[in-house]
């Protein structure tokens, strides 16, 4: 607030014939300012609550997405392990059927 602004409502006896008019006006001004401040505080509070609720929903959605992705990762890990087992089995079959037999034949031919 700058020094040129004066938030204080001067209260001095005026030139009106009824001094209570100025008192009533000052009282109404104060009440009006209080209502404005309360309204602004309520709007700020409601905005903060709305934001908190929105962020809470986003957090729940993000946690669910993380859970889904973790499940997907686990499924891919299991598939990769099964693929490795199959590759090992195919490798073993190739070894047994072709490499060992071919080396056994080569030995018998060399004799």
C-alpha cells in the first residue's frame, strides 16, 4: 500500500445536522468492507479446495496408471523369461540333433 493511499476513514464531526449520519455511514462502510473481505476469503478458500480436489484426482489417476504399468512390465518380464527358456530349448535341440550327431559321425568316419 503506498503512502498516498489512506485506508482509514476519517471520523470527525461533520457539518451535517445529525452527527449520527456520519457514524452510520462509517459503520456501514466497515461492514461492507468486512463482507467483501469475507467473500474474497471464501472464494480463495473454495478455489484452494477445488485445486486440492483436482490434484487429488490427478494423483489417484497417476497411481492407478503406475500400477497398470507395473503389471504390464511384469507381464513383459514373464514373456521374456519364457522366450529365453524356449531359445535355450531350441539351442539344446539343435546341439543334440545336429552338432553332436555330426561330430559323432565325423569321428566314426575318421576311424
